[in-house]
C-alpha cells in the first residue's frame, strides 16, 4: 500500500543523509550525494531487516533446523516479491539471483551461445547507448551490431527496425538499456519488445538505471510487448548488499546447462551422469547471498510503499529544476535534453568549459562536499558520441596517455535528494566558474 510521504520523510528513509564530510580549510559540511546512478545508500528499513534477520540466518534449502527452514522461506519468498514488483509472469518466468547486473548479462550471454554451433553467425543487436556490461559480454560470442542514436543521443527505432530487417532470422537477441546511465533517456521498452517479436527474436532490458526510478511492467508472455529478459541490481535501489537478478522464461533455463557448476545446482552426480536441479536452483551454484535477498526484498517493500510514480515525479522535478538553473550559468555545456512527451530519469551530464571533468568533480567534493561522478561512466561508445570524439581524437589520446582524456561530469538524483541540495550544487558551480584559475591551480596536483 502506498503512503503519503513528505519530502522530509523521504530523506529520513535513507541512511547517512546528515553525515558530515571534510572539505577544504579543515572544515566539515553535510554531504550531498548526487552520485546515485553509480550506487545508492541503503534504506533504514533495509538495515533494520538485515539486523532483525541476522540471528535467524542459516544455510538454505537442505537444512532441517528451524533457522534453515526460515532462511529458505525468506530466500524463496524474495522471488515472489521481485516478480510482483516488475509484474513478471508468475508461472512461466523464473527469477535467478546473481551478484549484479553485469553477472546477469554475462550469464545470459553464455547460455545463449551454449547450444548454437556457429554462434558467430548469430547477431546480437545492442545500441550505442549501452553500458559496457551490455556490450562486452556479447562481442566474443556473437556478431554484434549497434542501433544508432539521433543528434540528441536518443535511440533511433527506425534504425532498429532496419537492422532487424537486414539480419532477419540471424538476430539472436535485441538487448537495450531501459534508461541511459549518462543522459537519463528512457527507451520505449515495450515498443522495442514488440518490434523484436515481430521479427521473431527476443529482447533483454538492462534495467539497472530504470527499475529503481520508474515502474516496470514485463507484461504477460502472450503479449507482443512482453519483456523476455530483465536484469537489475539491488545496489542501485537502496540495498547495496551484493545481489542482482536475471528474470526470464523458465523453459529457456530448463533446457540449458548452467554456467556455474558445483554444489546446490545438482540433484545427483555420478561419474557417468549429472542430473541438474530445476530452474532457478540450477543456475545458482554455491552458497547463496541470503542477506542480499533480505535487503532487496526490504527495498522493494519500501519503494512500493512510496510509489514508483511518486518517485519518478520527484526525481524528475529535481532534474528539471537543476537543468533549468544550469542553462543560465555561463560556460556550462549540457549533454542531455528534456523534450515534451519523452521520459527521463534524474541524470544530468555536463561540463564546465575550460575545466577538466575530473577537476570539476574534485572541486565540488573538496570545496562543498558534493559528490558527483566523472569520466565515461562505463558507457564509452555513447560518451564518445556525445562528446563528438572522432577516431582521430581517440587515437591521439590513446597514444598520449599523459594528456587527460575527455569525459563528462554526471549529477544523478535519488528519491531522498531535495531542492536545497540542488541550490547548493548551483552555487558551488557558480563559484568554480567565477574562480576557475584559482581552483584549477589548487586541485590540479591533488
């Protein structure tokens, strides 16, 4: 049940919002975290659930002690909470626990190529927008092609359909980020799924940047808009305790050998034969992260009680407010756009002209206790396009490692951030812009 929670109450749901951090001149200030796209702090409810469960923790599945039975119930019950959260198919989908989104995608990549004799002849359609976790795992296993982006950095659905037509029955999978970790653009996942199914293939959505911020509906398997595979990580949704998920059709996992082999995924092994467990146990070899499941389940409960629609509206209002104020600052270059009818999550990439992105991040932290992220954000192809880096530019920087590589600064908002923090951020940028030479000299060697 959703609750009517104030902004102050939202802040009080999160651990560490009033933590003081050291800044210049031996001073301290209350930290501002605008690096939520990388990882989020835990909910207080998550910490409380972990502490409440800790005395009852035991090994799951085969233990007959009360604690083991209870731990197994909680571990397995987490799958139902996850299915309900993203509206996965209750009977036909399966939830597999992994370490994170990266492991989920790597696992799927191995499983997809395991039963294809000439898998290099098969095509994976991904996009220019992707995190490396949704690019590199495919490269050594399949032929990979990249769906193009427009001048705003948005995905070109016409190019997706063109490539689906070009490769026809060779497309093994269409794999797309739900929301960009650089620009915050939200891709039309159901429209993409419908296109993929129209051309006889399946779709994977990297939900790492989408699931914590916007309500996701995988839709019934019979629907043309059904999401075949969905992956995401708990550490981006206020439960940073080392767990992620891979959701997909039970029948897909049922007929493939697991990637990881060992204890826990086998019914019986002899020297001659191995009889695997049924999914999802078959794909969860080794001792599982029960604490991670407790944390993720508690986070889902908290997010649901707040309401994803409310979270989305709040975070976008922060981003729109910040973006509007940034536009009026001199020397600010912005690499994302707000357009009517186009959804985004609360992420803003920018640079200050004349100040290297790494220095900007250092100054914000050192002078005002504001945490942002800088660099290419593990989405190198996309960042290169946004920065208009030509192959010649890339060669130049690659051959001159002592010259700082171009990149971006990223501010990303969580449900607990507020407008006063945005005002602090803008004031900090104004100081940097007005005193560039002083700050560059001060932080260049730090």
